[in-house]
C-alpha cells in the first residue's frame, strides 16, 4: 500500500496541499475548523509526515536545488556558473540535478530535491514536459521556485528569460538586410514557449519585409543530427533557400556541415544564423553568426531572485526578469556596415 501524502488529504477535503501543510504545522493563517478537519483525516488515514525532510526544512540548510535539462549544453553550463557564483557569494550551496531532457527523470529530480532539505529550486524544464503538477509540489511544501529560460506559463512564480521574440526578429532581419529572401527556420518543440517566441520573431521579420511565408521552410529541428537529415532533404528535394535561422547553434552547425559537404558555399550561397553563442559557433569554419543569450547573467539573476524569495526580501507578486541579447556577427553571414536594430 502506498504512503498517504498531503496531496491525498487535500484532494479528499477539497483544499490545496499548501493549506493542508500549514494546518498540520498549526499555522495561524489557517482556521481552527480547517485544522481540526485536516488533523482528523490525517489520523484516520494514518498519515505520517516525512520527518527527515521536515527537520531539514525547519533548520536553515542554505541549500538551493537546480533542475537543468543538460549540463553538457554550453548555455546551461553557463547558467550553472552564474547560479553558483551568486549562491556562493551569499552563503548558499547548490545541488544540481540533470533531467537529460527526460520527463520521468525530471519527476525523480523533483522527488529527490523535495527530500534533500533545499530552501528553494531553480528550474528549466525538459522538452518533453507538458504536465507541471510535480513542480507545484515544491510550492505545496513552501519551497519557492524560479523558472529560467524554459518556463511554465500555468505556474505563476518568478521567472527569468531572454526576449526570444525580439532576438529572433533581429537575427532574421539581419539575414534579410544582407540579401536573403528564402530563409529556412529550424524551430524547436511546439510545447516550449521559447520555440514559439523565436518562430514569432522570424515571422514578424518576414512580414515586415513583405516576404511570402513558405511553410516548407519552417521545420522542427533542434539538434545537430536532425539538422543534417533535414538539410539533406531540402537539397535532395531541390527546395530553394538562401538563408537559415536556427533555433540553436547545434542545428546551425549541422546544416553548415551538410552544405559544405555538398559543395555549397557559406555565406556566398547560403547564410546561416545560430542561437546561443555556444562554443560550437566559434569552432566551425566559417564561424557562426549567432544570438548571445548571456547564460551566465541569466543564472546570476535567477539565483538572486530565488535567494531574495527565500529570505523574504521579494515582493509578494511574482516577478519577470528579462535578460537582454545581442547579435554576434561572424563569418557565416555577410556583414552590414551599420546595424540599425
């Protein structure tokens, strides 16, 4: 028989798990009637709290949890660096859990951190994640969370992001300003807000320049391997294109490799614009033009927001911090004498 949880009690009584948690801790904001109902049901169901986790939470652990999709990804490793620097400066230790873009693994990450005595958690969800109840478990246990980069629209908490729509618009506009008219967009998963915002920015630039939108040029592709396959298909099917705006640098690099193997010159025949300013953008030949996301700054800001929330220094209303981006122009695109955006 599975152990009875706070969520089970909340469901039966028709109240929130956080209310149950506060009632069991005799919180002054909870009415005596609710406290009594919760206690009676808890006793009836033989509910036993997780004593270890409770003890850890009642004492200051100065631990912060981080759930991140991929540590090997340059952007996310830069974020971790920013998080750890701010945390260290303010007396906190960071526990990093990698989901590896796997939903089931993300669920386990949440469970482990819930029982590790963390005082707050920074989260960037997986590509697979479409249900978010597991993240709400932190809030139900009075553990604040801050989303960074990949947020969850249905959970109203602090978030730190970059303005992906504006960044994508500027990158696409740059390609247009340098002569491209048939621009392929390698887009990310539809369930990610950042993917949709980058697509929106791409479409805005095309509309501004009255360039016809060709749906054949908008392709789900966000990895090096996928880009190799997709670019081969575009060439084999003789689809005309003179530019690529990729959702990340990995897919931009995959396209570059195929084009070079097929004898197509970059940027003379096809210009390529990536996204992230990862290490791969600097080691390809030609180097990739890309969008600088400032991962370190994002991590630093996210950690600051979380620690302010933990220490009661943040205002009650959830905050949104937007980290600025900039275009890094390298050899995979033509240069403009002046950039007016």
